[in-house]
C-alpha cells in the first residue's frame, strides 16, 4: 500500500478548520499531513478577552495554528511569510508585504518547492471564489492551481532541482473546499430567527456557496466533531462569542461539522462515478 500524503494550502490560521476532520482521519490512518499557511492573519479582528494586540497578533495566531495542528495530527506546518491582506477593499490590500500584492508565480514557486519536498498524492485548497471572496483565499487558490500543474515538470523552477536536490513530483488529485448552499441557508435562517445581522462573510457565502448537487466528495468525520471543536478553540483570538457561530444551536452546528464537503477539481487518476467518500480513491 502506498504511503498516503496529503497537503493543504490555505491563507490564514483557522482556514484549515474546513478540512480538520479529514486531516485527522487520514493522520490516524498513518498519512503524512502537511499544512501550508500563506499569512499569519495579522489584519483580522481580535476577539474580546484575548491577550493580543495588532502588534503581536501574527505571532499569537501562529502559536494558535500550531496548537490546532498538533491536535489535528498535522505533521508539517509551513508559513509562506506574507502579510494578511485583510478583507476585500480594505487598506491592507495595498500593503506591499500583503499576499494580494505578491507575485503570483513567486507564491506558486514556494508551494511547488513544498510539493516536491513532501510529494503529496492529494492537495486541498480554496475554490476560485476563495469561499467568500477574501483576496488571500483567492490568491492561494491561484498559486495552488499553478503548483498542481507544474510541480511535476522539470522545466518549472529548475533551480529547485539543480540547486536544492528536489525532484519533480506530479500530484494525483486536487480538491477545492465546497461550502454547501443548503447548510448556509439554514444558518442564515437561524440567524434571522434569532434577530442576528448576517456578517459579511456569511452574506458572501450565501452568494457563492456551492449547489449541493455539484459537490463531488463527502468525507464523514462525525467521529471527530469534538476534536474539531477542540482544535477550533485553539484559535482563541478569532473566537468572538458574539459571532453568528456562537449563536447557532449546538446540535445544528455539530451536524454541520460532521461532514466535510469538497469538489474534485482535477484528477490524474480514474475515479468511479458517484459521490466520492475517500480522497485517495483511485490512487494505487
């Protein structure tokens, strides 16, 4: 049996939570799980009661991600050292250190290096909309897509091969996170009943959410719901108790966490028709 290797490419600390259950599931089965995080979330809001400032927020969130990664079973954690670009239209978009301002092929080069180093058969990242339109989510999606296609080509970033001793590596499958429309419509309905204003991300999720019939892959992670919540709470600086997530009834929230949904965007192996329940289906 081939040793399974999975690599997730995301933008901020806590982005990994959309696939935390499947990461733990495969880690428990002996897979090597690698997480690449492009920024440290320096432009985000700070939850009340957390000992963090805008000056040290990046370090705080790095520590929070490492806490979550340990619980999830992620073996390798890498930061690409770009700055959080903030929400679409925010002044932080224009910071020259921001991921949104970075040369796309430079970001892809960094991802390609890590793909060649760890040789994953499967990659996960955001969809082309970045879930809800966040500039950094879109940028890491673009870079991951490029890296998926070029990592196996010796003509791409040849200095990695000549100087660093890496070898081309062809990733078998690429998945995008899928945010199911029915689930987010249910959250929005509950928020309305509770008299809550929908935050911008939820509004954008509703515009861009994936029609349920378009979802190709469903990974049952019901046994890991408690672990997912524990890992999520590592991200204390982002856990605002007044957010919509804190107001959704726990049984509804837990049901939403029990199934992780994705779209199989690219595959170099044959996958049987029907809803896929294993990311490594078709990989010998």
